[in-house]
C-alpha cells in the first residue's frame, strides 16, 4: 500500500481523534447543561416579569388620574 501510514502512526492518530471526539462530546454536554440552566432562568424571569406587570397595572388603576374635563381650576 503506497502512501499508507505505518500501523503505529495510524493507531496514534486514531487515539488522538478519539480524544478530540471525547473532548467535543464533553463540551457539548456542558453547553447543553448551560442552555437548560439559562432556559430555566428565562422562565423564572418571565414569570417574575408577568407578576410585576400585573402589579404595575393594578397600581396604575388604583392611582388613576381624574378626568381632565372635570377639573375646577379652569
């Protein structure tokens, strides 16, 4: 076989590729965990935001300004 790598070199290359694949799989797993963590945080913040918006809406309703047409200081 002309141009074929010696068996020892081929085995070393295969080990290196296996190591690279394992490192990439670990990186992907860490990224997936981080994405899941961020998705939970987004869900929590969305719920918190909805609650704050409702609180703000109730506050505005309670503090509603009187109609401008009913003012006596014209």
